[in-house]
């Protein structure tokens, strides 16, 4: 309860509450100083046995570690924090869809989710930034939107250029709500990964596709259309260049000039051909 009280500023506090609710039955028998590496490992295996993926287990483990670190360093309730590993997660997953698949998906979505998904495909914004987008953050004249540092994943402001598709979507939303751009039944959208979303994905015949994969799709389309990786870093608001390298294999246009540096062109082919004739 002290953690929740002191973490009111945390954007993922709702997720912490969900973790704590699940952990309550497993940690209640222990005092803080009785939570050992073995206890935590046992809980992690129970989570895995329930069908949770490694990334989900890791999020829970990170919350436990953060709470124990705070109890040790700031509250001075325990003398030490047990060292425990997280699960291995393959971060190489890149799932994107073609424009034809995107059109099918948009055609299956209800109105409010269709507008939000289309806006994501046009801007690459994360789900939370789309859901919380306000009219005050949009400059129609400059075709520009702003994500403030407290709403950005890397805690830095992000300027979002609005292309023709994004502008058309925004104009369709005008007049629906005085503050928020995207709403459902007059209220801000709080849930995106809903049953309606999952059913639409299924009806569109698309497998293994999450909402965040719309951002992967946006980035993949950009690279395939010739956007350079440094440009993509700025457009997507990634913290490091390394984070966009996973899209580099989708296009080699940014390396064409480098590849041409050692090319002898037709002369090499011609000389080889002529050499072969002379030998014969």
C-alpha cells in the first residue's frame, strides 16, 4: 500500500495493481525479509504454468524487484534484496502486415477503433499516446502534433508530423469531444486491446497480430518506402538508433551507395567474357 501511495505518478500503476492482486495469494504467507530467491522462482514458475509468456512473467518480476529495492534502500525495512534472474525474451519479433491486410483489418473494426488504428498506421504513435491525444496538442496549420515528456516512453518530447492520412482522420473526429480526439460514446477510450479488436483481427484473416504491431507495420512501411533509419529514429521517438536496426533488413536502399563503391560495373563482366573467348 505504501508503494501504491508513493507511485501515484507512475503511468503503469494500474499494471502494478494487477500484479499485486495476483501476487497477494502467493506472497501473503511471507514477511518482506522472508521473500527469497527460491520463493520468487516458485512464484514465477506458477505464473508460467498458468500460460503466461516470458515477457509477462518478467514484468511481474520487475515489479517485485522494484518494490524490494525501495523497501531496502528508501524505507530501510529489509537489510538486503535477493538476486534473481528474469526470463529470456526474444526481442527480435517483428510482425507487420501488408497494405491489403491493413485495409481488410480496418474494414472489420468498429468506428472508434478503425479511426485509432488508421491514425496509428499514419503516425506510428503508441497506443497510449493515441488514446490520450488531445486537441490542444495538435496544430492543424503546421500539420504537427506534440507528445509531451510525461506521456512519452523515453520521457522526451516528441514532435509528430501529420501526413495527409493523419490529417483526414483528425478532421473526421472534430466536434465529437471538446478535449480528446478519439472517444467512444462520448468518453475517452481506455481500452484498445478489446474483444472487438481481437474479433476484427480474426475476421480479417490475420494471425498473431497485436495492437502494437500496427507501430511495427508503420515502421516497416517507412523503411520499405525509402525512409532512412536516422529519419525513422526521429519519427518514432526511439531512445536509441539500435532500436530501429531491427527494421533495416526490410530494405537495402540505404546501403546502395556503399555497395556501389567497389563495383566495376559492366567492365568486369566484359573483361571476363573476352578473356574466356581468347582462351578458347
